[in-house]
């Protein structure tokens, strides 16, 4: 149990985030955003703004900064602002004012007069299903429609008709907003033709490459520094407008430029989780054996169709052994703020529908929902013969049920004074993945070791993991390891996204450590060195040879070297042809619903997870707790409401509901620990996303258990239970 190594820096205000950087001569940018939901900018009068105090530059589609559509490693293309007059959503960046101070820039921005040609907005998913189009293939290449049928079965409908028990339901999930504590911001500095950007990102290397493509400059001339990130959750995987604008404005003004989005701008100008609508039909035999599953889903997408939430294509074809599965995914382009990945993209809303449906089937079968799930436990994804590399879901449920007191649950809940009490459960899954990573390790003459990688720690605890895995691989105490990350000039280390950070970086650390030890031994036994010509070995930070021992620092000092450095790389490979990889979990929730006010309180929650080896239980638990709380938030609080004219009705933290401490009980988290070395040498499978998966369904299932009311949408509100 190690406390976050960067914790003291963070709680004492010494950790420097992007916007904490300042430079002499720096100017401040304020982004002008559209105030209509759909249309065209026909004129922008910037005369008054240009002569306002302190203003040094005003940019618009008619007087743009030079940018071009950027290439993103994860998403293909990234939109860049001010290059055309189209307004596709309310709050879209359409201009930039730069001034000597932030306040001057903000004041002048209010003086920019925009004339629009209005077009009607389409903002509601439910009202615009006629605009639906087939979604493009997922990143894994899965097409929008997938049908797997048992031999001899003609159609999914036939398989459903042949099932003894069938349930059908339409589920929906609200749009959610990214609102990481650190608002999106960037400080851009050009010096001798080279750009340095200070910002918060999930991958300094990816951010630098994407910025370079947007600015049309060589990748080698862009450096991104992002050692501290105040939360990201997917919203900082692609370059957002402020970084493009700061970099382009700094170039033409030849002065450092800082842009910090306001909280309201973060709500419209960065990214959201789209709204979804999902239809499920589930058929089973009377003994609970699943026969057929159909899951059709619709997600809203912005008009540039840049991201589609793959709801039906995530857990649905993987969680259960079902001979007949049909899934489809459609997108509905709307005048909404950009959508993007958000913690467990796909799984979070998809699991709400799937795991609610499984609960409904359990009710119809009069079967315990855990028994139903385990009876149909999958050994591989549908249509694949690659078995899960490791799966301990049964154990998660066994431990969870005991720890939570599941045996005391009655099928009708129970009463406690003015409250009705219910328990619900759901399965969580998230794929175990990793990216190629290269780690550099330096053993130093002062007896410390630097472990560095270009990746990011957006609060996940990666820096602490680097200390611990570095210490373990070099056999020295963790306080002698200096972890360094968040700099595109360091070796490429994938990204902190998709729950891949630990598995990617830890595997590379192990290889780099073995290499640097080999190199150290070669130096130790080379001619003229203290162990010249001897058979040398390494343990606990020391070089040994027949009775002679010397620490690596001492050895380096003796040979007159400051340090010895090696790199190690690790990437997904052959294992992908041998197994399927996933993390698993069992979520448990107890709710109390007030008999007269119908308010729902979560009174207990427990998650038991199989996420491979857990390298640091303390930060791992924090990650999972954050996800589980977010799941409660999705179930009972969060909903981004877009007015018919495209304006967000609650686009700030005053109007957008999130749980506070009083809404959240003690959160119990438990890990079953089975290192998955079939997946990667470190045995860690990743746990950034899985904590949120299944939580909303577990809450809804508990609400049903307590009240007998099945709510098929989230968030669940008082009105639903009247
Ligand atoms: Mo995660 S949605 O990749 O931060």
C-alpha cells in the first residue's frame, strides 16, 4: 500500500499544471463561442474588440489563424477551429481574442459582434431516429451489424421465438459531460522555430504529433510538457481547441500565449458522452440457459460524425455464452457538442441496458440474478475461439455475495421504517489492452535510478506504479527511484487511456531494467573496472563477484561515470492470436428509497474485481472508487440537457448534477489477484475504466428490488418512482 508519490506536491500546490506556467511577455487568449445551435457565421464585427484596452489580436473565420485538420492516432481526424463559417453546435469556438491580461481578453471577447444565418437545430436523439445511419466499424474493426447464429438457426428472431422465456425492453442513457477538475488549458511558447506547449493531456507524445499536424510543422519541432494532469477520463486524448489556438496565435504574435477554457466552455468546446437508446430482446430456456440476445442501439453523434459510442458492441457479445447473438449500432448526427470517449466508452451505457435486461430475465425466470449470470458465464467472446486468458468472475461473485450479505436479499426487498430497501448486482467488463511503450532507465552515481516514459499520469497513479515496478525490477527501495513522465521528448509510452497505462509501461520497465543491469555488469567487468575479468552478478542494487561487493553508485563513481542508461520496449504481439483478454468484476449496490418522497439513496456499494495483478492497492482502489461513484452519478444524478435550440440547459457545475460526499456511502472495493502473464509480463490488466461498468444497472436493479418499479433509463429521478 503505497501513497501516491506525487501526492505531497499536489496537496501543497507545488505540482505545476499547464496553466500554472507563466512567461515574461505572455499574453492571454479568450475563446469566442457560438451562441446559436446551428447555422453559419455571415459576419463578425471585431472593430470595437480590436481597439479595446490591451488587445493584441482578434481572430475569426474571416481573419483566421493558420491551422489544418489534424491527424489523431486514436480518432483519425481532429477538427480545428476558425477554418470555416459553419456552426454545427452551440458553444462552438468561432473566434479568439488575445490581450495583455485574461480580463482584457474576456472583456474584448464580449465586444465581438457575430451575425448568423440560422438553421433549425436537431438535438434530441429520440425525436430524430429517422436521421440514423449505420455506425462506422469500431476501432477493433467490428462492423455496425454483427450476427452470430448457431448452426441451423435462420435468424435471431427464430432463436427468440424458440426460447421459452423472452424479455424485451428499450433502455436509454443520458448525455454526460466531461468536467475534469483541471479545465482544458494550454500555454504555448515558440523559440527559434520550436514550439513548447504546457497543458494537460493523456499522452504528451500523441498531443505533440497531433499539434504538429494541425500546425503543419515537423513533429520534431513540437514539444508537449504535461507532467501533471488534473483529471482527463478520455477528454484529453485528442488535442482540444485551446492548444491549437494558443500555438497558432503565439506563432503570429511572437509572444507566449495562455488560453484557459472557462468551465462553461469546457461543457461545449471539449467533449461529451453521447445519449443512447438501446433495444434488447433476450431469450432463455426455463432453466435459465440463454438462447438468444438481440441488442440494437442508437447513439447521438456530432454532425461531423467524429465519434460514435459503441454501446451494443462492447460487453454484449462478450459477457455470456449465448449461441445466437445479433447486435447493431447506429449513429444519429445532431447539433450537439462534440462527443468522445469517456470512462468506459461503450461499456458504461451498454452495460446499463444489458445488465438491466439480465436482471429482468432473472425476475421472469424467478431465478437469483447471480445464478443466472454464472450459469451463462462466457469462456470466450461470441464467434471467437480464443478463450479468455484468465477469468475469475465466479470468484468475484462468490466473495462479493458473502461480503455484501447477498443471502439476506429477498426478491421483494424489505422495509425499514419509512424506507424500502433493495439490493442489486451487475457484471462489469472492460477489455485488457496495452500500447507499445519504451521506457528509459538511468542508474545514477548518487545511488538513485530514473525511470522515464513519455506517457501521462492524469491522476491514475502511473507515476507511483513506475516507482514500484522500477524498484522491484532493480531490487532497490522505491524511494531511490525517480519516475519521470508527461514529456513528449521522453521515450514514447502510449497513453493513459483505455486502461492501458500500467500494463504498457510496467512491461517495458521490466525489460529496460534487465537491460540496464546487463549493461552495468558489462561495465563492472570491463578492463580497468573494479571487477575486471570477473564473473559478476547483480542483487539489491549491488554488483557482486567472489566476496567483492559494490553498489552501482560506487561502481559508477569508480569508473568516472555519472550514469548508465538503457531502454526497454514492450508491445502487444503474438499473445493476441492465442487468447482473448478482459477484466471482470461484480458490482453490488444497496439502495434505500423513501416511501413518501421517493428519493433514492445508495446506502452500500461493493465492487469485486479481477484485473490481473494489482501493483499498488491504494491507488488501484482509488481508481475503482472513482469509477463506481461515477456509476452512481450516471444512475441517479448526471444528465446534460440540450434545449431544442441547441443550448445546454445545465452547461456548468451549478446546473449539472454530480454526487457530493453526502450522496456516497463507504465504498467497498476488493480485488481477486491473479497475475495475467499471458497478457503481458507485468501481469496487470488495467483498471481505469472498469469501476464504472455495471454500476448504473446495479443501482437500477436495486431500485427494482426495493420498489418493484423497473426504470429503463438513467438517471433515475423521483418522478420515475412516484
Ligand atoms: Mo479512458 S475513456 O480512455 O480515459
